[in-house]
């Protein structure tokens, strides 16, 4: 199947043409049939000579119903531009063509209707000249009469040729189904319709309703009037939603693959075509079937920032249209450059931002996004429409390679600066380092720590005694020299002072793992615990405090806290009679 929307001035025979091609009535409302004028979107389909199917979205041509027309054209990849031979090019022909051009529609046919009433040649030549200057370029033209049927076989063949030119649909992309109708079916509940431009829908799929927190589930699918278990792009579909109130959604809403779209009310865009210098401050943005008021802030010669009245699920590269509802005309097309732009809070920020935007072309660019954002989570980029094909540096975080290298150098500099300012601390607290580097997540700090730095007990610093200031490191070396052959003898308090080990220095050495603190002013070398266990294991089990003190060749001042520490660590176990055993 392929889907094509009609476009053209009111009363040029769009609905008559669809009716003649399909045998179906596209005007759904009694008032439309009574007035002979399409007011809202209509839908019909037919089989082509090749056996393929074409579905039509028939749009109103009157200027009062242009928003309805745009809701139908927005998600559709091709257009059938209809011009009457007896009237030729008219105001709504021009506005509809401007809308197609703004949306970047590149495939279409020109159909000159009522060719039984006038020579189609002049209308064809004029219309082709107008169309050639737009995104559609040179299009094939077919002259027809919906009344007599003349030219309809040629039009069917031309539709086949148009279908063959269309790019292959991207069935593996996430779903973004713009809703153009919603209604309730007795016994089934809420049903929405739309044009599935990409992706695949299956019965049972869980989807996300744009702007709502609760998921919705596909209860049933219909396409071309038949129940389906699955529908793939491009297709007209009707989706029956389970447990969803009709009041919760309508035209302009979207059903989405969960977690794959960024909902935003602030975007930076490039104006396409001939940007107007006097663009109004308030316009309406048309995207898919949505129409949302926006405030316009000019940035560069052809770039603006849009503040949306409500968030929409937008992607980098989306094409949309700006319309001035007061003047009833298309103000221009836009291409989305950034769906998560930075704030413009400082003087000169808008000028700097315009310079950045001047380099963007609206195509997703992973390297460029990383260079501009420096650090960003992979899931965020994917929801922006930027494919991710590089490994994270930590967790879900991606980094610009040059920025990541600079951060690594900065870690070393910040840790060294902290050591100079806090010489008795064993390293820089991780959270303090994270704040100094302006990093959003602790895991990034952990990933940046490389030898000779290490993380220990929530701090980043050099390993062992080498992390200590030289006076403290020198005192530790003196302790090792004096007590290395007497590992269970502890310096007395006054001797610690003589060695240069006051309370702050001892604390620094203990935090660095250079000394082992048993109690206030009772310190041993850090390997004393393992040595003590080996000595005590050689005693008859169980053993007493006195036996342990003698075997360790130490004093009660050391033996008591040493055995209590071994008990706490599970190396020894104290028995009811105060004897102990070594736990093997």
C-alpha cells in the first residue's frame, strides 16, 4: 500500500476524483454531501493495475479548513495536486502547494480535472511551472474528467509509476502515529486512525500516548476495512486501544513506541524557502496532524527558536510548517535542528547560538551532537532521533573523545591541587571532584580515575604512603624502621609526638593505609593483623589473653585491643570463659 493526499482549490473536484477512482464516498459527514464541499478529512482506497493498493486522504480545499487539510497532508509521503481545467490555478492551489513545499513533500502527480469542460493544456502548463519551483520539482500530469471517466485509466497507471518511485518504508523505525480521527465503537471502545509512516504495529503492542504518563495497548488493528494482526508502513490504519477513554486523545495526539521520542516544548529550527524578515511573534506550528501555537524568537538570518504551547514528540530533522492563522497564509516551512536546545540566559547567547545553528543541516549527526553537548546519555540521543553506534564511557553516558581526554587531565590536576590544599587527607572526595568537573553523574568520575590514582573509601588519591605529605610519610618510615622487627610493639604517646605523629598525622596515615589504629595513641604497622593471626594459630587452642600477649611479645596495652579487633573481623572467636580460638 502507499498513501497519497489530495491538494487543491475548493470545488476543483478532489472528492469527485477520489470517488471515481475508488467507488467510495470520501465525504463522511451529511453536511459535506449536502453542501457539496469537503469540510474534514476523507479516506478511500482502490487497487491499481499492478495489483498494489493506493489509499487516499482527501482534504478540504476551502481556506477556512486549511488546518484540517494540513492534518491530512502532514504524515503523508506523496500528493495528488488537483487543478480544474476550466478555472486553472487559484489561491488555495497556491496555499496548498506552499504547504506541501514547506513540509518537504517530494513526490506527487498533477491531475487536471474537468477536462471535458475546457482545454487542459493551459492549466497544466501553468500548474507545472508553479510546482516545478517547489520540493516536488517536475511532476507527471494527467488530464481527467470525473464525470465522464476520461483519463482515469491513465491516472491509475500514473499512480503505479508514482508508487514505484517512492522510497522504501522504514519498517524497523519506531512508531509515531499521528492521530487524525478518534471515535468510539460500541463493544470495542476507543478507536483512532492515522497514516503509519514508519515502523510496524501489532495487536498486543504497548504504546505511549504523547504527553501522557500511562501506556496504552493495541487491542485491535484495521487497515483498508479489514482486521489485521499486524500493519507495516506505509499504511492507513485504525487502532483499537484497550482501556483508553475517547476523551483522552484526539486529532494532533500521537501514539509512540515507548522511550523513543523526546517530548519538548522548545526547539531551534531553520526556516526553509524564503524566510520572512517580519515573521510574526506568534504563529501556529503544524506537524503531523498536530497544530500548536508557538512563540517565535529570531536567532539568525534563517534560524529561530520556537516555544510551543504544549510539548510534542519531535526528532532532529522533522519537517513542519508555520502558519499565520490571522492572515490565513503559510508563513514558511521549518526543519528541526535541535529538540533540546540550551537556555539563552546570558547577553550575547542568542548570537552565539545562531553561529552554532548555522553549521547544522537538520540531519542527525552523532559526532556533532557529542562535540556540542560533550556529555549526554545514549537514551537521550536516541529519543532525539540521533542513531548511536559508539560505546558509552560509563553507564549510559557518551562523551566527545576530545572532551573526555581533557576531563582525564583535569582529574589529575584537581586531585593534585586538593592534596596541596589538604595535605593530611588521603584524597579528594568523589562528590567534590564531580562538582569541580561539573559532571552530572558519579559514575563518570569513577570511569575517569586511572593509575597512579585510585578510588578508596569515597576518595580519589594516590595509593599507599606515597599519598601522604612527605613529613608524615617520613614519620611512617621511622616507625617501620624502629618496629619492623617488633611488629606487635606500639610506640608510646610521647614517642609518637617525637616521631612527628600527632592526632591529625596519625589520622592521615591510617586513612592512607600506612598505619593500623587499635585505639587512641595505639598504632601498629598495617600488616600486623595477618602476622598476629599466624602467630596465634600456632598456639594450643583455645588460648588465653596472657598466652597471646607472650606469644606476640607485646604488652596488655596492645594485646587487648588487637584481640578485640581480630574478634570483630572474625579471625578469632572469644569463648564463654574468655579464652579464644583462631577461626580457620
